[in-house]
C-alpha cells in the first residue's frame, strides 16, 4: 500500500508541479509540499536516505544491488525526495499505456536498439556537453545474481568523459544512499574492480552484489 501511495505521489508530483525539471537540482524548491509528501512516504515505509548528489553538470549514476522490482519505485521516490531529475533507460516493451506515460513522467526513456549508431553511442550523445544531464543505469542488468556486471555504464562514462556516481540500496536497514563520484581511469578491469569493491557491503532485498 505504501508503494502504491508513493507511486501516486510520484505521478502527482511530476504531472502537477513539474517536480525535477529536466537536468536541474531543485535546491530551495525541495520545500515544495509535494516533494515533502514523497519523502514522507519513504519514511512511512521505513526508508532513510544518506549522502549527497555531487554538483556536476553531467554524470552517469549506477544503482545496485538490483534484486527486486521494488527497487525502481523506491529509487524513483528517493530521487524526487532528494530533488533531482535523473533519467533512466527502460525496455521498449515497458512503454505501453498507461505505464509508458508514468515512466516518462518520472524520467524514463527508451532508445532505438536497432539504430546503426548502437545503444551506447546514443547514450553518449544524450549525455552531451552544454547540458545538465544525469543518467542512471543498473549495471547488473538483471535482478538475478551475476558474476560479471555489464560494462555499458563504463563505456558511456568514458565516452562522454563524465564521472560515475555510485547509488546503492541496503535493505537490512532500509537505506538508499549516494556514494562517491568516481572518475574512470580508462582501464576497464581496474575501474570495475573499484566499483565492485565499493558495493561489496550492501545487501539488496534478495541478495548482495558478490
């Protein structure tokens, strides 16, 4: 029930008062009543938030562990409560009516997977210089436990020359947190090892990351 109330608050916040105007931190506007309502839904659900978003124009955000479909909804509520606009990639099949309208309202978008340019190249172009653009990706690529994470976020970050911010879920104490902004070195194996080590302590609803 809390999740459904939260989803209603998400739609209301975005469609009625344009919470999280694309690409901008809300700053003082976080005092908006509807933003506080969303934050209250999180608190009623027992969730707390920690950490702070970096003051950067462009960034790739990764979120893990992703072991439950509820991660997306709690994450959406958290990013509204924190007063940010972050876009996320979703499967084309998810954009059916009425879910498609809801997903777009909260930052979801789809890309043309059949385009000759390729998905990574399209996303690099999307995180273009001169605009404030934050993109969130689940590096595990699935809710199942995986040994190797997908490298798309690394390719996008290095291609667009932007940092990677590590966001996390920790279900034992219901925390949604914002970790460090990491600058990718260009060495894939070293960078992935650094990221995986950061996520080692955190536990999702059904599993950790190791």
